[in-house]
C-alpha cells in the first residue's frame, strides 16, 4: 500500500522517531539537489506518466500515474527477509547473517554502501539535459523513469547509512549530495559517472552497459552477509531491470532504423546512412567500444586484495553465489594475463584475489548476450556486419592494463599507433558532433519519432505507443 508518511516505506520508519527525523531532515536537501541537478527544464510544468514503487509485493509493487517530477514519492523498500538465511560464502560460511554491522567490518561496509550510493545521483546529473533533445515522448518518459528510480536507489543507500553507521553514516549521506558528476573540485567517486552524456546514443549505451554493471554490483551485494544491504539491493534489482531494458531496446531501435535505411535502396554502404540522417554501424560500434570498456573499469582491478577481503569476510560475493561449487575459494587459481617487460604473460592468481575478474566474466557474458540480440536485428535484414565487444584489455583506465594500449582484438600496441588509430575505434569529435546534430531539437508530439530511431513495438503499461507520456497540463 502507499504509505501516508512523508517517506513511503516498508521498514516501519514511524516506529523509529530518531531515524525518521534524521531522514525527514535530509529530505529537503535531497529535493533541493533534485531541482538543481535533476532534469533541466522539466521540474514545474510537466506531468510524466511514471511508475512508483509502493510495496515489494511481486504481484502489485508499482502504481502508474501522471506525476510532476519533484512530487514523485521516493520511498525506502527492502525485499522481504529470507527466513533462517545464512552466510553463503567466505570464512563465515553457514553462520547466521548479520542484522547489525559487526564492528570489525564497519569501515569496508560503509565504503561499499557509499560507493554504490554515489553512482545513483551521478547518473541523474549526467543525463539532466537530455530531455531537450528527446527522440520521442515515449523515450522522454523512459529517461525520467530511470532518473526517479536512480533517485530512489540513492534513498535506499542513505537509509542504510543513517540506520546502521551512526554519525559517520549521516556525514556520508550529506556528502552524497555535495559531490557532482564532472565537478572539477568534488567529482563523483567512479570515473564512468563523471563522463558527460550528451546524446541519446550515449544514454542508451550507458543504460545498456553501465547500468548492467549496476546489475552486476547489486547481484554481488545481494549476497552480502549484512542482511539489510542484501534485502535493499534485491529490491533495487527489480527496478534496475527496466533501466537495462531502456538501454538495450533503445540501441535496438536505432539499429532497426539504420537497417531500414541500409535496405531502402538509397544507401549502398553503411557510411551512406549518414546522408539519410541515420546513425551508421561503424559509429554505433565506436560508442559500444567506449561505454563497454569504461564500464569494465567499474569492477576494479584484475588482481585485488580488497576483493579478497570482501569475499573472505562475507561482505560482497559473486553473482548468484549458490551456482558456484566452491564457496570458500581457498585453494583454486584463476589465469590472468599480466604485462611483463612489454609483453603479456599468463599468471595464475589465487581465486579470492581474482574476484573482480570473476565477476567481470559474468558481466561480459551478460553484455555479449545483449549484443547477440542486437545482431539478430542485422541478420533479419540480411546485413552481414555484426557488433561485438572489444577485448577486455582495450581502453582500460583501471587495473593492470591501465597505462598500456591494446587494439580491440587485444593486441598490445605502441602509444604512437594508439594515437594514430584511436578514432577508428572510439568516437571521434566528428562522430560526436554528427550524432549530436541529429538531436538538435526534441520530438514532442505523441505520434512522432526522430528519423534515426524506430518506434518501439509496444507502449508502457498497456498504453499505445502514441500515448501522451509527458504532458504540460492534466
């Protein structure tokens, strides 16, 4: 049910007056942040057809209606507890999960919560100007749905900080609103969340790859021995699925339109698509290369003592930990290619120290499955080109490959070759300018879509595709 409280929740907030007052004190600061750095120009006069989380009941957890963005009811929801749940990995395997933070693990757990929490408002800030170049009202609504749910995910992390980490947690919650994406003095913690998102192709790729990293991280945290964190992230995953849908389906619709142009008889080659106002396949591949490689960095270094400690102490597990045969990982090794004297050499790393790379395996496979679905669109139109992920060593800024250069096939190259060929593999200034030129003005009629993107096959919540998903009045 929708709570009558100022902060909708299923954590009996009204029974903890100290916590309730603290969060109600934080709420105006959040709303000020939302107005200052949320969707620009869409705060006061637009009504958006949004879903709002009202419970954790799988049969009816959302309510759909028109809402002004600042009036969206951001709430705190934890998945239902699992009865007699025990720790599923690490040195405490089989012990009861924790309902409070053990003193020894207070600092690393707080770091995990803060890092996850910092990504949520960052993406809202990155996307705040996109509404002015939307390809349709359908897409504009989806952008705002992602934005408000990222805001709710921030609330989820702030609840944990206020509830379980005392004064330090309250201070961290304040700082989550003080850092800003791309700020020279107080940037966001992770570099991918300081990258500007200037175009809808960037947004769709971000939602496909960076939000898929979010899924990967939330799955890992949902295995945590700290049960409130596990329950919080399990419900966040329910909303995160829509964000990835927005990204994957958005790129799929761009590909569909590109294929239509390629097979129209007016475009003999992929590059000719630009002449017809579409986005050519080489450019789509470059944007894919950029966002996939940037998102790979979010899993951390390939060899990591921090990852080993998180696993050993039960703080952060692997995605779907129950599917792995060994839940302690004390004896196995994992092969990692390292750079030695200018060439690659395979080194067997203790499993616990390779946890980031093991999680990156799952993430990469999940990305490849999505790209395979894109490639089926190309195949349907009889187009022989295929999209693909670049090698995991390509364009890395974190980990053992940072500071070295690799081509998309994983071959190590010299700096001068990288400088000479970079624009073959990543979006050039000209590519970015062209894509941006397609989005010079918004498409704000319900039945219209920008020329570079196909309409979706169906609308939202059984509404038609040409439904007025965003209105200036009711």
